[in-house]
C-alpha cells in the first residue's frame, strides 16, 4: 500500500477501536458484504475512490446503499470509503481488512481461529481437486461459499466460516493459500500476535515447534503463532518468515548459494 492508503487504513482501525464492543459479528459480516458490493460495481469503486468527492457526500451514498446495515457497520464502511486511498485496489483491501478485524474482535477468549484458517489452508494444499473447486474463477461465488459451509460447518467457528466464505466470494485475483494466510495474519495482529510461517521438509514435532515459537517470540518481542508449511524441496533446515522478514536456513538455499559461488 502507498502512504496515503496506510494512513487511511490507520484511521479506519482507530474507528474500529473506538467502537469497542458495539462492533459485533453481524457488523463484521456487513462490512465484508459492503466490500463485495463495492468490489462488484465499477461505478461505486470509482465514486468512493475519487478524492474529489467529499466525505459528507460519500456518507449520503453509504446511507442510501447500505441503509439496512447497523449503525456501527455504516460507520466502519464510511471510515474506509470516506478517506483518500492510493488506488481502488487498496480501498477494497482496506475494507476487507477492517471486516476481518471486526470478525476477529468477536472471538471468545481462548479461541484460535488463526489456527483454523491455517488448518484449512493445509487441507486445501493437500487436495488439488478441493483447491480447484475453491479457487476456480469459473464457479459461482455463492456455490463456493456453500462448499465452505459444508466443509467447515460444525468443525470450525462461525468467525472462521464467515472469513473463508468472504474470501472465496471475492478473491480479487489472489490464490486461496495467499488469501487464508493473509487473513490469519490479520486475525493474529488483531489479537496482538505475530505469525511466523515456518517451512520445513517434514512436520516439526510438538517439542521442537514449542521451542521455536518461544525463541521467535523472544526475538520479535511479541506473542507469536507458528504456521507450519511442509515442502520436501527444502531438503532440510527451515525457512521462517515473519511479515517481510525472512530467515532462510534451508539446505536447498545453501546448496543454491554454493552452486552460484562455484559458477562464479
């Protein structure tokens, strides 16, 4: 995101914080609904992304288009569209993030929907037919949301189903794995946690994973959650990514670096 979009997103986050408990799961669902409505309408995108249109005028349109929404939901939608964004794409990304943050803020203490999102990501990656069914652009968005409901109903929290259902309806050109991992990072950040994506050739045992999580938490100074990704191509060692920071100690990377040195 550009600096203007980051400032707009920060303002929308502040609005969410000010709402506190007034923003419930229905609020989150409606904000995500608004993102899909705007994302599916070129005219609304152009209007809301136009810096020449003032916030008061945009509020009139928000009230007209989303008048059935709760007051907290309309306030959050306006907090997004009423600001200046670097692009229409950033505006839609901002709306999605705020919606996911609202949903995440309704999680009961002790629940871990980030883990549910990671588990669903792993299930999709392990089943090519499921990945195609969930990720294809050819299927009806509501049919994909229905598939998510059948797969996760009774197995995952209502919050997870809400988030995944939204993502498959409006992927905006992104692959399902990217969608799920980004959503999990937003959910974790809303709970003041970081996500470390750890790629290894084999699944880490519980003791090793716990030690790694504790070490990374100390290094980054925040509570941290591990998302394990198994990739036999790394051969050995591990690759850790936390946000934009990457620690790569895989055998595959070391061999690649050695080949480059020999070739030089």
